[in-house]
C-alpha cells in the first residue's frame, strides 16, 4: 500500500471518529491508564530526598515507555491492515476537539440554569477551585480552557504526529498527562513535578504558538498577531498565554487574574484589557474558531504526509 495513504487514511478516519463521537464515557481511554501509572509512581517516589531527580526519572521512563511500546508493536506486527487499525485508534484517542467543545458548551448551558451548576460543570475541565467563582469567572475559566486545550488536545498531538507518527503522538499525551497531574508549583509537586512541567513546556513550545497563529488566521484578523505576541508572554506559563491571548483578542475580552489551585492562591497576569461580560454568543464564536483552527491544522498535517 502507498506510504502516503498509510499516513493520511488513519489520520482522516481517526479525526472523523473524534469529530462525530468525541470520547464516549463507556469506552476505556489510555489516558486513564496513564493517570494510574503516574499516580502510582508519584505515591511511591514523591517522598524523602532527591524528589526532583526521582520525578525526572519517572517522567522520562513513562514517556519513553509509551513511545517505544507503540514503535515496537508496529514493527512486531507485519500486517498493513493491522497497522492502519492501530494508527487509527491511537489518533482517535489522542484527539480531543469534540469533547472539549462539548464540555465548554455544557458549562454555559449549566450556568444558564444556576451558578452552582455552572461551577460544578466547569470543575470538570479546570484544575482551579471553582466553589467561589462568579458567573463571569466561570465563563472566563471555560473559554481560557477552550483556548489552552485546543493546543494540548488537538494542535500539539497533530504536530507530534507529523514529526514522529503515532508513537510520538501517544508519547505526547503522556507528557501532557504528567504535566496535568504533577506539573504544579505547589508544596507537594514543586520539586517532584518540575521536570514534568519543563518537558511539557518544550513539547508545547511550537504547538502553542502555532495554535495562536491558526486561531488568528481562522478569525480573518491578521492584525491580532501583534496583540498575541505582546500578551502571550504575560502568562505564567511560557506557552498557555499564546492561544489564550489569541482568543482574548478575537473576543475583545480579558483573561487571567488570581486563581486558587489545590488551596493555594496564584495571581496570574491579565491578558487583554476589556473586562466586559462574556456571553453565550462569545462561546459560539470561540468554538467556531476552534473548529476552523483544527481544520487548518488537519490540512497542514495532511500536507506533511504527502510526499
């Protein structure tokens, strides 16, 4: 079978499965398994001395394990059809565009019913304490997450697929899961998780900026590039600020500010200056931009696969 077809066909089918199905709750997901592996390692190793070294070793071992497990499996199985099926399943699992959009929509729908429902719903997709958030803060948290996770859940996996195929794509998901679980600057994780956070920063450096650029192109307002470059650097993360700045510029709103994570207050810089009230219409605009940016990245990935 043509090598180009071996790349494009599973990518197309995997993306279509994610587009129409998202992540069905009844279907086992590898990220859940990743989480259990990380949690087990963290509970055993995050104690005593040399926590930074032990955290670095755990992160490196898990990332390499995932990469070489997929790489080795593909070489042990000579059947091309099985390759296609395996790649399609991995791509489907690694993309999270539809689930992300569904979750953000549910936050706005829940908020229309009551503030408490909105707080509970947004707690599903953010790591901060949501119990005291105002309605405006709930909407802001949902849209910030929409922008940031467009990079983590769609653009970055496709970027690493283009570079390293499905082994790199799934290894990236382990990188991202490590960061989401232990990559915090809290008392518990500041030493043990610092290398997980640094690896995630490196893995997302190009994808985050590419995400912002694709969002700006999708909006048709290329003049926002200057706004994104200026405001993207204000975020505490070296990467998250760029897609958030892109969406803040598109919606002409303000993101950032103080948040509580694991009982500790983090005073994040503001991105944007217009502290206006966000609406359901803003959510629809944001999800449309996400989909257009996703399609642009899919096209780029197809072009990378064509030789």
